[in-house]
């Protein structure tokens, strides 16, 4: 298993809506060695995913990975994405071509 530090990730910003209080309680019982963690509550969580990103917009100063909590990927994917050079107005979209594959 690869750590966030090995992938080049120094900071996590978690946007929570539904049951954010439970997520906050869980985070408070964990040690986050190697990365900082910020929890932002999105009171409009019932709206589209983009609203969650807007709730955290003040945290976006450097290149970042935008991930959905219910998406699973290999650690090497995060490392490869973080290492890609981008201009200020560029984005990378990672697409899973094996959508029909089952575990």
C-alpha cells in the first residue's frame, strides 16, 4: 500500500455533506501522519457534485486531484496524475476504460 506521502500528496481537503458530523468524529480519532486534513461541510450536498468543489474553492491554490469518495483507483494512478506538468488553465481527466469490469 502506498502512502499519501509517497504519492506526493501533502494535504487532503474533505468536503462532507450528509452525516458530516460522523465524518468529523471519525477524523478526530485518527492520526494523519504525513498529510494535513481539512474538513469542509457542504450544507448544499443534495445538489450536484460541482457544489462540493465550490464549497472548498478557497482551499485550491496549487494543482490538486479532485476525487469522489466512492471511486477506487490504484495509488500509482494518483502518483502519475500529481507528477503531470500543467499550465494554470489545464486539467487532466482520468477515465476508467474498464467500466464493465467487476472485482
